[in-house]
């Protein structure tokens, strides 16, 4: 009979543990810097762009290394940054903006996607650089 590895060595704990940290950070920032009702959700926008930049940097930086334990990316990437930047927060804000001003909701959604892609690309390039 083959012995199985303990959960802490396989990384099963990494996503929920990182997720708790990322969720708490996002909730704290949204609580400290709330959007005005019907106003531009700048905090969620900034969180998502910053998280895309950080994830791009993380993947770019770690792609230069030969090996890294699997739980590192699960904890920091999927867990912390995945819960820090959430599609549900973006979707909620788009739905809230869609009622009174649908063109603002569409612009916000497009700006979020474009800024996220650009931030991830910049982060990846920074992570891959030797500096």
C-alpha cells in the first residue's frame, strides 16, 4: 500500500489560506475607500489592475527560476491574488452602473479588461527583467 503525502506538503492548503488573505485585503480596502453610490468604483478598479500587475510580475519572475514548489503559485497566485482581484466585484459594479448609465458600465468593463491586460503584461516584463 502506498503512503499518501500529508496535505500541507501537497499544497491543498495553499489556495484557501491565500484566499483568506487576499479576500481580507480586498474587503479592507473597499471598506476604507468605498465608492460613492452610482459613482466610479475606483477602489475595485485599482485593486484589479494592481492585482493583474502583481500576478504578471509573479509569473514573469518565477518563470526565470528552474523550480519552485507548486504550492507557491497556488498560494500567492490563485489564493492571494485570485481572491484579491475578483470578477464578482467587477460584475457587481458593472451591474450597479448599468441601471442609471449603461454606457458608463460598458466603459468601466472595457477599461478594466484593457487595464488588466496591460498591467499583467507590464508586470510580466518587469518580472522577467534582470533588475
